[in-house]
C-alpha cells in the first residue's frame, strides 16, 4: 500500500493513493473536511462516483509530511465504516501496438494521457491516472489494458 | 517567377541522385529559413502523408482453384463474410464487415491485417453444384504468399480535410470519431492537416488518376476519384475546402504491404475500421503548386459538428483551424473544449519521411497523371422514393 515519496520537490511528503468505498449514510457527511481540518492531511480526490445503490466510490490521494497522520486518518475512516483498498491496479500500454493516434487522450479527464507537442508521441503519466478505464474502450488498436 | 519543371526532369534528377525532396512539414521551415524564391528553385518534390481510419477500404483476393473446383458462392475468412458474387474464386473482403463469431472485436480489417502479417487465415466457402464446379463446400487455410492476387482496392481514402466532432446532448455517444462525452466535454478531429496529401494540392494540379503513391508501405496508384468526391465544398481564401471534400480511390499490392502502415481498428460500440498509411509526392512543377504546399495548420479551417444529431445534416457549431486543434483546446459557444486527434500525426510524419527516402534512394519515380480528378462536383444524397417518383414522363 505504500506508494511513498514521489514528485520532484516533495521529498518529504508522503503520498498514498487508495480507493474508498462508503455507504449511503456517509455520502453526505463532511468526512473529507474533517480529515483535512482535524487530521491535517492534504486530500486530492482523483475520481468520484456514486453508484445507483448510493454507495460512494472515491479514488483519493492523501499526502502529509507525517506518515503517521495518514495512518490516523485511515483509522478514523475505518471507524466510520469506510472500506479502504490500496490501488495496485495499473494501466498498461502495449507500445508495440500503439500507433500514437491520440484517440485515448480524448477520454482521459485526468490528463494522464497526452500527445507530445513536438514528437507527437503518446505520453502516459501513471501518477495522474485515476484508473477510470475509459481509455481502454477508446483505443482503436486495443493497445491499453489494466492489470490486477 | 516563371520558373518551371517537368516530371521528366525530376525523374532524371532522381536517377542521377540530385533530386531535392522534403516533406510538407519541412518545406514550411525551409521557406522561412532560406527564403521563398530559393526554396522554390531548390525543391523538386514535397512528400505528404496521412495515417487515419478509412472505412471505405477492402481487398480483392483470388485463391486459385481447388480439386475438384468450387464456385465460391458464400465465403468467409476467419468467420468474416467476403463477397463472392464475382468469378469462381475471386472475392472482395470489406474492411468494416464484422465477424459472425466475434462481432465488433474482429472484422474484415483484421483479416487484411492478418494476411499482411503473414498469419494463416481460415477460408470457408459453400456453393451450389454445377457441371463446371462439382464441389459443394471447402474449408482450408491460406496465407498471402499462396494467393494468386491480393490487392487493396479502397473506394474512398485520404479525405481532403474532415470535421471536428462534438456532442451537445446529455449522454455519451459512441462514434467513428471516438467516444464523445455529453455537453461538449471533448472534441475529436481526424486529419494530418499540413501534412495531408490533398490539402497540399487543393485543386488536384498534380494528383490525378494514375498518380503513383505510397500505400500501406508499398507502391500503389490512384485509380479513380474516391466515392463522395466533392471538390465544390466551400473553400477558404487559400483554396482549402472547409470540411470533407476531395477523395481518391486507390489500389496497391497487399502482398508487399507492411503491417506498420495498415492496421485494423475497433471503435467502441461503432464497429470495425482500418487505419491506412498513405502518402503522395507532389512535384513542384510551378509557382502555384509551390505556394500550395506551404500550407500550415493555421491555414486549414474545419467545421465543428454536433454528432448528437442523428440526421444527415448535422448542425455546424463553429469553424476552427488545425493549429488551434493541436494546441489541446478550442472554444465553441463560449465553452473551452479539450481536443484530441483520431489519426496519428506521428505516423503521417513517418510516412512522408519514408516516401522521401524512397525517392532520394531512386526507388520511387514520379508519374504524370493520365486523367485529372473532377474539379467541380457535389455530393448527392439518398431520398426515399417510390417507383413513380423516378418514372420518366414520355
Ligand atoms: S484509466 Fe486511462 S483514461 Fe482513466 S485516468 Fe487512467 S489513463 Fe486516463
Ligand atoms: S488510442 Fe491506443 S493506439 Fe492510439 S495513442 Fe492511445 S494507446 Fe496508442
């Protein structure tokens, strides 16, 4: 689950990316606000979805200079009944079959996929990927897949 | 300036290794750096390229006769129906035809790609029995080396410009221009722009029937105007059509093509298509032709079309150019929209470079066309008629 240090100038910032699943009851509660205020954790919501049965799913990046704070935040979430799953899935591009068309970039809302303005090659920045899986469907070469 | 060249002179220079060839992208920088006059005098040929989905494609194949022979009436290649209503062992396999077992995930385009990749393909055919052709059915495997002839014959390729697709409705739609999100959350476009063949010769001064071209990594030819060839579409001040206009029908030997430049494609919930790599050399015969190849992305205008309207005539929401499209966003009706290409500019570049190398190495000579493409023509549409509507009054 440790996705530790990343980014250029953020040497001392701990970052963890997880998928949160929570029930209807919690959907409207200001849980994130409390995490920020009381637990002093920076939160970046990468992907949010409320399913028809009113279960909420969030892909969230937690960061803090103190790793313990993140752990405390997780305990708080667990005490509320939130399910926390590490993100170990990964989007994979089959470079052999990719033609650098850019069709996948049209559905990538997180800017993880883009076309380089000089070389016109596809660039994939996995740090930005929120695993929405839209690109898998958009690729006409079927060159994108996801690992579990 | 009055300076002119002929194709014969250019071919002589190819033979003697003195020919100057640059791509349609390089000529823009060259004219800026070395000046207009110098560049015009120096450059003999400009190469273009495009690599995008071109549904109107397919291949003619002749299998040779089995013993005893069969008149193939209904034919399948890897479970994809091919058209057998021609002579006994000739078929046409269309790129968008779908597999009867795999549906949208495999089609005629995949059969063509598999043949080009030297993979074995399952051939199945059934028929009625005659004295000439006693066999009722056949099932066997083929590859491209075993075929008598296998050539792509694409009725409509290399659209001169196209459109930008958006979706103003409230639901996601699935199109041949990709997945379009509701409320204009994204826009897609499909043209090599300043590298595109027919954009660089907008009035077909050098491109015509008989022109030799790069097709799928092999040498091919333009054989006719493409279907829906519509040169009379409105043009901008540079003479570039604003939207889809001219098209070409092309032919080329599948047996010498390479998978790098012919790729099967699946458009989600739309169907199968095929990416065709195509490049055309433009001989710089005179100043008018030279001026035309200097076209840049910002000189090419293209309409933004609402694909959520499922009608023949779809609303035009605005006009943008390819420089704006390649910047990553456009503004339509006050809304900033993220843009993305469907065709590969990187591969278009590679094709123009490859064609350039062929010419520089004396492997490719230029041709005069034997007949021009129509320069004025509109596209007709199909109406629902009764026989009486068409009955000629005597
Ligand atoms: S899954 Fe694909 S579309 Fe979604 S964020 Fe990741 S790269 Fe972008
Ligand atoms: S859509 Fe597929 S083939 Fe095209 S650039 Fe993306 S990954 Fe590559």
